[in-house]
């Protein structure tokens, strides 16, 4: 009822009398219940709570869902009833300050220092007010806080709430608790004020100063090693500083000099952790991006990052990244051969850890500041485009943008102060990535896997093992109950004084940091700048190196696609596709086809490898597998390598290890399909451009400009002006940005599918093969990609065999074999069959995505065997074209599965006479059911294979949907959810274990 302020029910004020009570009720429920109070019957509603939730885990799950959903509610109430919401939250905060500002009643104390803990009443109460305050302030309309001139009603409301907001800010800023956990709660409240400080900044300097003080907080009394509570406080303070600086950077610019001096003092104190330093750098960079003069901005950022750049340019770091041996020695891996005990030598561990921390922290600081600078550049009046004055958008200008090509770094630096650093940074980045990727070359793996300690450098980390278990965060993470700490290197984890379990995490951090920096290089357009043109061939020789590509594990390649390749494709100007994409995408797409094929072949039974080959390497068999490299050859070894996802899992248990392989396999396939969707404008930012275009066309068609101000129904409207299709604010510069993206959408699709045979062939064949891999997520997304391919190239003769036979065969086979994993996406596959058959045989084309009524093209008047081409043949986004000379390849596929010639003729007539999507898909389903029944009968009703590839039963099959009798089963008297069933099963297992041991020991 509150989602859209324009709805009639809000305008009638029917809800107004109840809003305060609703708000108070939800705010009360934000306070966490201590479960021990329920156990001890000390809570006033203990009996009701025990009836409502089985245990603390179920309550925590409920509370998390409630808080997630309540965020939108609080924001909606703030937007629609600002006076009520501010009055209620002001009253609540004032009462909390009166009752608990000093930690009263000081219960559940830490016995070591007598400080409050996270379970103390005061901490729980202040935790409960944070989310309502943040969301209400975020939701308040601008007229409630700014100095604009409005009608009498709005001015009256504003005059009421502004003093209350000022008092809220003063209460939080002036509060000075002593307990660490109350400082944590105050930090979250200070962060919430960022929405208020946009309009009234008198308390901003004091608030930021408080956060900077907390950044160097210590235990009471001080300890040599900081407690986890203080570490958590410092981390939260850093995040809050960045969050505040992103919202109000311009208001902090007057104090930039003082903030810089304060930051330098903190950095030179030596007490900050690497993540604290990173947050401090991000904070300063966010403020610096608001400086008016571009040169001053760039100089300040260069000064902030000067230490980081000098650190990676030291002789020690440069020697380390000059070769694989240098990197392995730098990380303490090579020394193990001569002295295995060095990995647990405290002094050696400390030195190696410190050296690596300097290198990685420097790269991470560069990445963090670079990202903040890029985000700020996008928020500038020109949207980050290297154009100062926009001309009017016309048909001619839409084809020739002045910035759609190489732009020099000086012009880019007008918006982004980070970019001048790239010519100095890029050579080092290339060397770091090259050395890191070479560690995984087969010959190097062979050497490392043979050594009983060095092998763990290639292992997955404890954190990756934990993610493979799919556990909820309620178990306490990797170090909590049920966590995986110490499972890779048995008995040791990254907190131990042992280098061995740290290596895997270090390599992950280093590699991912490099990929993200390359993505940033692309997003900031420096990769296309003339100043780095001489470095570009060197970059290509690393990122498209065939040896690097084939040596990566699946988890590495997934990050490579997601963090670099996808961003590169989206950010490359259309005039530079041939010069900057061809050399990279050609080898990458060819390799993806090869990698995915041998990844899934053992699963679908298309190779000589058994399912046993998909099990990862462990400490017990890695030396034996490594020895096979020299005997079987690299190619054979790589085939088995892809089957297991390239994983080495150390001492991890077999169940979790196999889960890790499965996760790596599906994530690789899904990341690839998602990336292709993004660059073909089927999801992400480019899809939003098409949605905006459709929305504008609809508004023009209906002559209703108000449509442009309406977002989706499930989103609160936060602006009175035009909005994007997703509900976000739409400015004038968005029109310029969308125009450029729209041009790239057409041109990138054309480039990928029609301009380079190496790229197009590998891409299309890989998508066709992905349809048959038993992962419903990837398959469904690939069906959308296939439609875009058909819209773009169905009319091209050289694609006829690939589409008309190979693609059509895969789609038909998936329907008639009815694999169980396909249940739920059969209609998507039938729609592909419809799209292919219509375009290649019947002279029909469809709306984008194979939707809507089939448009029948007329026969050519001069040649009755041909069709007239559609008028939108060169416009895939409007439906694309057809094959003007029909092919019999799809008919041959149908005949091969037992469809008679007469049935095919009947099919052609039916699809020509009935052209609605529903009718045509029903016709195809009925035809394919005949072939499926014959195939099933020929198999002797064996149902095919087991597991994913098993044939779906008649009750699941789409082909037999019309033959089933509808049956509605009675609901059980007691509702039993999946989570409840899982808990009951776990309890039963515990009982069995107890009884079993009881039997043994009498």
C-alpha cells in the first residue's frame, strides 16, 4: 500500500492514524531476543516465543527475513509520512539515550575487563534502532530537509521535523560511550546520519572526527594483540567512513587538508591493519573526487597513493614478480625444499607474511581507490564521459559519437583522477599476473604436487571449502561450529603460525586483485588510451596466452571472465572492436569451448573418462596423478584436469571435496552464460537500456508522458521526475549514456557473430553445447542467447548448417529424451525449435526472444522457392531476418527421430495456418511426443540413465501434460517445511549416533 506514493489509498490518508503504531511495533521487533532468557524463562513472553520458534536458529532466520523486508517498509513510511516517522524515531532514540547511554543495566559483561558484550541489553537495544533510523532518513523526501520553497503543508511539516532531526544528530554526535560495543553501535548510528548531513552538515565534522578516533581504538586495558571486538569496531568504522564520504564528499572538501594530515598521522602510527589503511585511503579518495580542479584532484590522489606505488616498485617486489621462482621464494614456498621446518618458524613466518602483506596491500589500495574514483566519475554532470558539452541527439549523432574511440589520459583525468597513474602501474600489474598464472602451468604443478608441503600452494583455501558446503552464516563461518578451518592442511589454518595454509589464500587474493585491476583498467578506458598503446601487446601476450588460459583452474577462469573479459567487452568503444577485442576474445572463446566440453563430458557420458575422474586431487593421490603428466602427455592430463575442475583439495573430506568440484563446474558454466547475456543486452545495464527504450516507446504510443515517471510496482518511487525502467532516477546525461550503449549493443552483437570467424564459430558452438549440459540455470539462459543469435544470423547462409542441423538436433533431442534435469524449461526449448523452424523453413520471424505472433513473409514474386527478406533483417532487436532460401535440414532432423514425411507436411501447414506462439508451441509439442513415445518404447521403458540424465516420468513430462488427470492432494494437518524436515532428520541422526555408542559401551 505504501510502495507507490501516487496511489489513491495513500492520498486519502486512510493509513495515517495507524502508521505510528505500525512503526513502533516493527521497531520493537528489530531488537534481538536473547535466547538464554527464553531457556531460563526470564523473558516475559518465553512461552509464546518457544511456541513460535523451535530453537534459536529458526528465530535468527526469521529475524533476518523480518529485518530484510522491514527495510523497505521503514523507507516507505519515511517517504510517505515524514513527520510521523521522524517523531517516532526521535522519541525512541531519546528514550534509549536516557535509559542505556552508559550501558545500563550493565548486564552480560565480559568477565575479563567488565565491559559490555554483544548480548548486553544496552547493545541489543541500540542495535534495534540502527536499521529503522537509517532507512527512515534514507526515505525522507528532499523537501522535508532542504531549503526549497514549497506549499504551506510541506513547509509546516518541514518546520516540525527539522528541529527533531537536528536533535537526533546532536544526541548521536555528542554521545561518548566507553564500552567497545557501544562505540560500535554509535558508529552505525553515525553512518545513518549521512542521509541527513546531505542537507544539514553542522554536525558532520564532529561526526567524522569521532569515526577517525575510533579507527585507532584499543582494548581497555590495552593488549599487545587486539581483541576481535576491537578489530570488528575498526573494520566497521572504516566502512562507515567510506559510506559517509560517498554521500557527502563535497561537504568534506573544505576540511580535506586537515583530513589528509589526520590520515597521515594514523598511517605513520603503525597501528592500523591493512584493511584499516585501505578504508582510510578510500575515504580520502572519495573526498578528493569532489575537488573542483581536475589537476588538484589528480595530484591529491597521486599523493595519497604514492606509498603504495613506491612499495610495488621496490627492488624486492620487482625481483619477486620477475619470474615464477622469484614469486615462490618471496612467498616462502621454495625454501621448504631445503628446510621443511621453516614454514612454522615464527621469525620466518612473520617476515614472509609482512613482505607479502606490503605487496598485496599496495595493490589492494590501488584497486580500492581506483574503484572509488571511477564511481565518483560516473556521478559527475557529464556521467563520466570525456565530453564537456553534449550536442542534441540526432540520427546522425547517434552513429558518430566524438568520444567513441581512443581518448588520451589527460582528457580521461578530467573526470577520473586515478587514470594518470596507469602508465606507471600497468607494467608491474602485467608482471604480477604473469608470474602468478605461471605457477599453475602443468610442468610447475607436477613439481609442486610431488612435494608434501609445497603442494598446498595449489590447494583451495579453507574459505572456498566452506562455501562449497553451502552452510548458513548462523554456524559462525569458516572458524565456527561446522566450519572448515584446518580442513585443507589438516590441523592448521591461516591463523596458525604456519605459512602452509596461508599460501592458497594469498594466491587467490593476488590473482583476483589483478583481474579486478584489469577490469578497472577497461572500465576507466585507459586500456584504449594512446599513452598505453605500446604496452597493449604485452598485456595481450599475458591475458590471452594459450598456456595461461588452459592452465587455470575453473575457479580462476570464472573470476577471469567475470572480473575482466565481461567488463572489457562492455567498455570497449565500438570503433576499437577489431583492434582491441579480436586478439583477446579469439583465444578466450576457443579455449572456453574446449574447457567446457571436457568439463561436462564425463557427466553426460561423452568421453572415455568415468565419473571417478571428476573427483578432485587430494593429498593421498596428487603425487601419483602428477607423475602421469610425463607419461600421458600434457593434452591427456589437461582433459582429466578439466574433469575435476583443476581442483586440489589437500586433506579435505571427500563429500565436501566433491561438492567443491560441482560448484566449480556449474559456476564456470553459469558465469560464461551470464557474461554472454550481459554483452548481448539480455541482462544487466545494457538490458536496462532496452527496457528504457521500450518504456519510452510505450509512453509515446499512448501519448502519456506520466509513464516515464513510473518505475516497477515493487519499488518505492523516490523522485518526481523521469525514472529508469528499474525505478532509479533518470537524468539528462542518462540519455547520452543510453544512446552510446544502444549503439554498442547493435555493433558488438554484429562483431561477435558476423565479423570474426574464430570468435563467432567458437561462441555459437559453445552456446549450442551448453544447452545440453545438465544445469537448468545455464540452459535456460542459453536459450535466451540462442534467440538473439537467431535474430542476428538466421538469414546468413554460412550459419545454415550450424543452426538448421546442429542446434536444431540438440534442441529436439533434449525434448524427446525428456531428461529429468530439463523439467521446467521444456517450453523454452520448444520455443527455440519454433524459432529455428520458422526462420529457416517457413519464412517466419518473431519478436525478440522468439515471442509473439509469427510474422509470415511472402514468397518472392520472381522465384516462388524463395521468400522475401524481412525489413528488419539488419535489426536483431526488432526481430531480425529469415533464411530466404528455405532449407530441409530441420526436416531431416525430424525424419531421423521417426517423424514421417506426411507428419512433416502437416506440421508445415499447421504452423503456417496458426501463427500464435501458444498454438505453434502446442503443435510442436504434440508432434515431438510421438517421437518421444517411440524412443521410450524402443528403450524398453527403461527410463534411461540414473540421476540427472534419467528420463522424466509421465507425471513430470511436459509432452504428456495434456494426458494427465489433475489430482489435488490433501494438505497435511500440520505444515512441515523443508527446513523443519531437515532439522528433524538431523535430530534423528543424532539419536541414532547416541544409541549406537550406547550399544558399544554398554
